[in-house]
């Protein structure tokens, strides 16, 4: 079977699809991953065929938009910069690669054009969601920036909230999408907040103990677990990394995400907090300009390290709340310090708190004093460490991946 995987977003969004693609390829399928040219090297090092969807310059332009990290303006920035330009690219690429009777599409959450392609070319589409925040519910609802109705509100209030949220999403998303559909003779889409789930199948790539399924989720949803691909083995590790990790108490690792090019304050406050606590640290970012110039002797900067190589030997992780980073931290069995900014990050923090394995600080409170206070509590709470280790024991990466591949293979072209 030829499987076309459309993965849109940052490295944290693309990594899971590389992992799934490798597993499907190992089962004898022809896999082609379609994503930003930014990830060409990483995809090819993983042994997958790659088709670029947009240039490196396109990716950097999107990344440079300050609205991308704004809690209220992030959605419109993503739609304007990433989703709207993807419609014709996805259709053209699919027409070029489609083998009638032999093709299935795996689509990430933002690859909305694949559902139009499904209608035009009669190709089955599997929507793949990486985070539970992508499923609205009037039961255990996702926690999103600016949502006025709380978790304990009556369900009728939650339903009204999601009706209003749907109108906001449609306002931003439907004009360009429906122009695209009209150009190809299709009726307008509506209710995108619920309509971005493929009717063929939806795979939720997180376990039910992290994002419990809700009664009002779509009937075609199937859950497996975290994919956990992190480029392990693709990069030569710094020769002194092992010595640094072993030379004293476990380090505290900080990263604001692979696409965050404005992490100056994040890292500056983190370094001050490490100094206050007398802790060693690792700062991860490919944007060297965001790293303080004079780091203490016990704090090191690396542009990239696979989490699976570092986190099991760390004391805690301070991060932005990306679900892929959260999964790696859960697997490592260490406490979380989350600084949520936008997108699904506030919901990730809510689930970390539900599991009792960490806490968080919103950006305006992410100061050295507060960071040091929360970190000190996380690092010295034996009950939290025990819960974190117990969560790590629930991980079944091989079983989860087998289940994901089985679900893909059940959809016949």
C-alpha cells in the first residue's frame, strides 16, 4: 500500500509522523512523508521518502510571526500563514502521487485540505491527532487559552461555549477553504471545529490514561499511544555529554520548544533560578542568540539532544507544554515544570496536574524566584517522584506503535 503522510507544524508535530512512517515502512508499505523542506534531512536520515511542502524560507517566515505564540492570536496566525497556503499544494501533490486503489492518506490535524482531496479523488483519509485538546467535549473538556467556561460548569454551558468557539474558528478558516472548494466544484464546508475529523478514521496518538475518551468524541476515534520518535541515533552526541550528566546531581533541562526563536527571557530566568538553587542545567535551543552570554560553570547549552538520551538522567524538565515533549518527560519518569503560551499547551499542563507529576507557571509569572520555588518543590517531593516513576511504567511504545499500524492497515484503499 502507498501511504501518503501529510505532517504540518514544527518538529514536535513532524516527529511522531516520522516514527509512524518508519513503522509502516518496516511492515512493507511504501511511505512518502509530505512536510516542510525544513525537515528534509531529518526525514531522509530516518530512511523515508520525502516530498517538500513549502520551502525553508516559508517555514522561517511562519516561525517569525510573533502572533504564533500569542494565546488569542495564535489560531489566526497558524491558519493565515500555514493552513491557507497548503490547500493547492496538498491537492497537487496527491494527484501526482496517487495510485488508484492503492493509496491511503494519513493527515495531521492542520492538513484540512486532505478532506477535500478525499472527495475529489476518492482516497480514504485517516486524521491523526497528537493531543486530546483537539477533541472538543462537554464532559472533560480541553483547557484552552481564553475559554470562559470552566471544567466544573454544567454541560449545557460547555456546549454553548463550543458553539461560539466553532463560529470563531469558521470565521478564520472557512473563507480560504471554501474558495478552494468552490474552485473545484464542491459545496462549502461548515462547522470546522467538528468537521476536521475524517469520517473514515481518526487515530488519537496518546493513551487513554493521559487523555481519557469522552462520550461525545466522534465514534470513529481509536486511541493508541505516544509515538516517541526523537531522532535518536541521527546525531552524534557531544563527546563530553556523558561526563557532564554524571558529574553531580541530576541536571534540570529547559527548552521552550523547537520553533521558539524568542526564548531570551525564558532562558535568562531559568539560569537565574538554577543559580538560586545551586543546580546544574542544560538549555536546549537551536536559536543560540536566545541563550545568555555568560553561563555558570554548571549550565550548558546544546542546539539539540534527543530527549530519550538525556531526560532519564535529568532531575526535571522545564518546557513549553508541547505534547511530544510531555510524552518524553512522562516516559523518563521525572517532574514537569510547564510554561504554557498558546495552542494545546495549557491543556497539557492541566493533564500533567491531573496525573500529579508536575506544575506550571504562565509566562508573566515565569520569573527566577517563582521558577526556583516551584522547582525546589518538584525536586524534593517524594510522592511526586513516585507517581512519575509509576506513570513511566505504563509506557508500551512497541505495543502502541503496533496498534497504530494495525489501525492504518484496516482502512482499505
